[in-house]
C-alpha cells in the first residue's frame, strides 16, 4: 500500500480512537510478551527442578495489561491474585522480582522467600501482600479504597480474582461495602471458565459474574480478554468513574485458560482436547499481535526486536535471581511482630 | 480521680484516641447512631462524623477485611464485633490475613488493627452471647491478645492497643461493663501490653486469672482468708505476649498454682499457663498445677439452674483453693 494509504489506515485505528498512542500499544504488547515469556520460563525452571511450584496465568495477560494501563503506577493501589503476573509487571514489579519469589530468595520483595511463588506484594509500587485463601483480597481492596476516600488521597484501587473466587462471601461483602460507600475501587474478575477443574456452570449461577454488580448498585461490564483494546476501553471507563467519585465497577474479563491451574495440575484430565485447542485461538498475544500487524505497527522487524528484548530481559532476570542468596535460617523467626531494625 | 464503670473507660479511650489522631476510625454493627449495643462508642459519631464512625453492614468477615485494607492505607481502625460469639466468620481474615500480614510480607506491610469483642458469660447470655474466644486467637502467632479486668487497665490497654503497630485482639468480658467500677484518670495514660499484675499478695497459693474470673478469684481469696489460707491473685491481663516472669515468680513464692478460666477446660488458654508452670517451675511446686475451667459442653445453657451449673463462681473457686491448699 502507498504511504498515504498506510497513514489513513493508522489514523482510523481503534487504539487511537481510545486515546492510546502507537507507542502505548507497542508497550502493551511488550508487557504481554514479557509476561508470557516469564510464565513459560517459570514452567521450564519448575520442570527442570529449579523451582518447587508455579502458578501463573497464560491467556490472562491481555486483560491484565489493559486493566492496569490507565492506573497511576506510583499512586494507585493493586491487590492482586496468584495469576496477576502481567498486572504486577505493569504496576512496576520487574521480571527479576517475580523470579526472586519463584526461587524463594532473601531479596524476594513479596515475602523474602516466605510464601509460595505467586503470592505477590510490593510496598514500593503499592501492591498489597496477598495470601492463598481466595477472596480475602476483595475486602482489603475496598478497605484501601475507603481510606483513600476519607483521606482524600485520590488513589484508585484495583483488585483481581478468578471467577471461582467470586463464590466466596468475602467477595460479595466487599462489593456491598463498595456500593454503599461508592468507593474508588475496580473489581476485576478474570473468568477463564475453570476453578481448577470445576467449570463455570457449576460455579456461577446464572452464568454471569458481571450481572452480580447490579445487586450492589454499580455497573458490571463484560469484555473478551483476547480483545485487549476492548479490555482497555472498559478499564479506562471504570478508572475514570472511580476518579470522578462515582464509585466502583465490576469488570469481568472472559479469558482463555492456556495452561493448567498450577504445576501440580494437568488440565487434560478434565478438559476436552478440542476445547483446549479452541482456547488457543483466543490467545490475547496472538489476537493483539494480529491487530498490531494490521495497523502496520508490528512489522517483522518490530516483532523480532520485541522478542529479542523480552528474551534478554528474562535471561538477565533469571541469571540474577538465581544467583541471589537464600534467606538465612534464623531469619525465619523475625517479623512476627513489629521490630525496630 | 473519678470512679467510673468499665464500659465508660472503654468509651473514654475511644474519645481521647479519636481526638489525638484523626486517622483512628471505628467500624462495626451499630457503632454509629446507637453508639454500640453496650455503649462503647457512644457519642463518637456526633463529635467525629460518619467517615470515622462507621455503621458496618451485618457481615463480620468484611469488618475485619475492610479494616485490614484501611490499615494498609494509613487509617488506624478499631473494629467492634458485637459479641465475641459472632467473630467466627472473621476468623479467616484475622488469622490468615491480619496476623500473617507482617510475617508473610517480610516486614513490608503491618496491620495495626484492634479487634474488640465483648466475651464471656453474663446472666441469660446462653450459647451464642457468652463464648470465650481467647484460646483460638492466643494460639496464632502475629496477633496480641489482651483481656483487661479493671476500668483503669481497660482504658490504658485500649490506648496501647490502638497505638500498637500490630493487630490486637481486645477482649472485654461483658459481665464487667456495668458491674465493675474503678478509679480512672480522665487524661491520657497507657498501660503497656505485656506485664501481668499481682492484685492480691499471698503466701500459700497463686491463682492466675483474667477477665471476670479475676473478680471471682479475688472474692474466693477473701472467702478463704479467715480459714487461714493466704491466696495470691495474679491478673494475667495480656494473654499474648504472656508475662511468664511474673507468673513464675508468684509460683516460686507460693509453691501452689491454680489456673482459673471460664472457657471450657479442654485446650483452653489456662492449659498454656499450666504447661508453662509444669515445665519451668516444676521444682517449686508442692502440689500439681490445677486448672479450674468451664465444663466441656458446647456453651453456657440458658435456664437459670443450667447456667448456675456452668458458671465458675467464687464458691467453686474457694472449694478448689481448699482442695489444693490441703495437698
């Protein structure tokens, strides 16, 4: 196509209509690719006996990057769950930070090697420490948002969970509080249609998580997780709503589950082959990559460049995290209570 | 110095801490307009407003969970659980989240939340308005547990709990609210979390008790005094961290130990005190460490004769004293 045709094509691109620059969408693609490569690296390390356990979110990266994109990375809060690798990366954790947790090193910013991998937290980038029981993080996010509201800090809080976690009472209690007090919080549900092995129809009566929000008096919105720009659009709306003081939003992202629940699970034992194959067509990296190709941004050269950068970043992070020292045994007794260092 | 009721001391501590630090908030069922079902938060909403005095939805897990989030973002939350019996839905938030926040984040995040709960039996409180919950939470590293038994300590320890950088389970035996009075300074003072207090000096036998049981124990000590039995009564006050030194010193002096607690006996908090004494003061003992705990039934039954069968009274304690002193 001619230069003029190409220009016309780009100028009508969806991302620009949403206020995203070309650089924005290329950066978003980089984070999706980085999270995916990090995910794959963690599984390789686990299979090679270098890590005890992996829990990750292949297929969830697109909606996570999109949802985090409007957030102020320094000011706003994130209360993640164990699949939030891409979200944590965009919020400001590094691949090395994540791998320090995988290797349970002393420097692991999430827990100093105290928690299993995947239990993210980082005080400097305002990611609250998380635990294993699902759903407990929702009231924490609403509580942070309550404090932001009465202290008038302007902070927005985002939290995330899977659709299985939405069966927990804590999730509903938190949404009730958030609705009553119109809290600046965004409740994200990454619906990959399985809670370990239990399918959606045995988990969510009525089939829609987003519909739950109506009962709490705020909007619930569904977006397809492989459509990164649509995820961004609804997340930006939710963010602006929170900023304006109009209250919470529930965002349900339907995402493909491209991997097993964790390194201790084999999804082939409870999912049909063709269903797993069909999910691959919804891979957000692939779908978003196709979009970026279509608007002329992800050329072969650009794709190569990003892939090279991602590989370098992951290789360096792996080496550096692997070399980091283990925690001292006696340090296990520390910080049960506050200590003056 | 004014003599005030236990509940007034709790209320005073709230008012003074709210005035001292604008980040202090309280959340719980009926804590706002009503001022709490026992009146602990009376008058706060008019003085400090609805943002800081929060009538929560009727959902205990979220009272704890919201407070944990508030604390992470700069507030200093006091939570009120209307009755300790209703705190159980919040067990996961308190145990898995609040108590572990500092440890699991390797000191990156703390959790300065006070969990207040009226506990223990009073007349007509039955199975679900009378429970003792101290054993559940004392077992969990990462949360402090206090159970003051005088108005002075109630005010001073509540202030310490509010200012503490870690979660504190603050147990108020509801029988004391209006029954127990004492002198309390109207201004600011604190009682440190940790030290136990010897409430009555004695030479023949030591009683270790907290909450309402301290008062029954003091009454029992008075009853047996004319019989020539000199009883020392130690108010444990802080269950976690436990002041082992004061407890062991008392056993070293009297050589006999009676642990009194209202919770059912099996696996109750008093078992930990008994184990401590057996392990660390064995050679000081002239008789076995003895526990007087509540009967091992699922709760305090309602009908008056049943309730009386359950309650540990000064008469029952006096009997236990006589038996132990005679060994």
